């Protein structure tokens, strides 16, 4: 199964991708996570990406496309993948089609997650991420039993540098200008399924699984 998740910052892409990937036993490929790992390991890629990320801007296409091409060529992605945060521009979407054609693969479905704008801000400002296993938490919607300690692996939690109000506003603007046009691109290819991203995590997962089933049986 080859799935792309599209939606604004805070729509719940990472949360749902973790759950669906575990269920389908396919890798969850998040470009944001790969960039953040590189930033924390202070690699050359991380240094190139950091300035763009902290400003809430997109990392240039050529850097991002090359990184994803390498990731999708790895053996674990042959069984399928769920892409979270990629593609984000029309250039990236076209390059993804090209990469998949080279690998003799196709996308099965693009899930657009449609949230409520005010809810996005609440979700992003309360988000915490486990520094050990990467599990995504929320201080109100999905709190840990012990403050700032992951229930699943016991590591500490951190807040993302780009989850500050000004950067959140910029990321939302960038989404509208550069990523939303992808919805039309994938609708024209007959790959788009839209799900309501408002509601509890479980409710959204049910809608996502239903949309994936319908796409597979179409
Ligand atoms: P990236 O990491 O991809 O961030 P994003 O797209 O802005 O999305 P987020 O991770 O903020 O939100 P999400 O939708 O995954 O929400 P989550 O599940 O965490 O990208 C970061 C940066 O990297 C970019 O700005 C850019 O600079 C760069 N980058 C990445 N990809 C790139 C690309 N392709 N090209 C160029 N640059 C790129 O949920 C948020 C919170 O809400 C969590 O706390 C969660 O617990 C909570 N929550 C989730 N669902 C629910 C629910 N149903 N109810 C209540 N709370 C919920």
C-alpha cells in the first residue's frame, strides 16, 4: 500500500501515520522527522534544513526530493509506505510520480486531512514529542501519566522549535500557498480521498482506515 497524507500543520498527519503504519506494517516516512533527526545529529543536511524549518518555510525541493528518493529505495519501503509531509509542492509531487515509476510502483491513495483552523493552533501549541521513540503526545488531548515522560518508553518529551505562535502562522500560510494546490493535482489523477480530521484520534483513525479500504477496493 502506497499512501500519501496531506493536510496543514497540526491536522494529525504524524499521529495517524504512526497508527496506520503499525497496523499495515509498512514504514512511516515523515520528511519532517528525517529533517529533525538530521538537525539534532548536526549533519550537513540538518544544517541546510534548520534555517528553513525554524522560519516555518519549506526546505528547497532539490534537497527534499533527493532525500525521499533515497529513503524510498530502501528495502523496507518495497512493501509499501505511508508518506507524511511529502510531497508539499507541485514539483515534489511530480518528482514523486517519477520516482515511483522508476521503482515500478504507484500511489494507491492520497488522504487529505481537513481540520478546523482554531483547533490546529491548540493542537500544535500543546504538542510534545518523545525524544526516545518519537511518539506524539498532547498536554490536553493525549497527556502522559507522568508529566514530560513518555508512557511507552520512559524517555523525556520535548516541544518542537517550530511550534511557536509566529512560526505556526507562517507554516499555515506556506501550506495554503504551496501545498494546498496538490489537492487538485491528486484529484485530477483520481487518487484523492478527503477525511474530516476533527474529532478524537480514534474517530479520525476509523475514517482514515475506511477511506483506505474504499481506495483499495475501487
Ligand atoms: P513536518 O514535521 O512535516 O510538520 P507539519 O506538516 O507542519 O505537520 P506537523 O508535524 O506540525 O503536524 P501533523 O499534521 O503531523 O500533526 P500531529 O499528528 O503531530 O514539517 C516540519 C518542517 O520540515 C516544515 O515546516 C519544513 O520546513 C520541513 N519540511 C518537512 N517536509 C518537507 C517537504 N516535503 N518539503 C520541504 N520542507 C519540508 O498532531 C499535532 C498535535 O495534535 C499532537 O500533539 C497530537 O497529539 C494532537 N492530535 C493529533 N490528532 C488529534 C485529534 N484527532 N484530536 C486531538 N488532538 C490530536
